[in-house]
C-alpha cells in the first residue's frame, strides 16, 4: 500500500490538449461515424484495414452533442 507521502497529486482542471481533443472530436459534435475499418480482406483473411472516407457511414445524433459547432470551428488563439 503506497504511503501518502509517495502518492502523486494530479493537477486540477483540464489540460489544453484534452480540451482541444474534445473540441475536434466529431462524436462530441453529434456526428457518429462508423465503418471506418474492415476486418477481412478480399480473400476472406482477417486483416484489419482502413476504408476510404467515401465508404464511411455518417449519422448525426443530436443527443450525443456536447460541443456546439461554433466552439469546434473557432480558431485557436495560439
């Protein structure tokens, strides 16, 4: 059991990289994207590969949205 003296304290609040990731994640804007990968190749062997964006299925789900479009497209001050 670690002692209280050895325990690390996590900084309070959100890191800038976490905020950036949330703002740029399509799911948090309510856009669900599926079928980005396929598991089998043409011969039927298991070989996970990335599908082209034209084959992705996009569905807008307002109930998943936690970030407004204005926040996600606003330019960074840095």
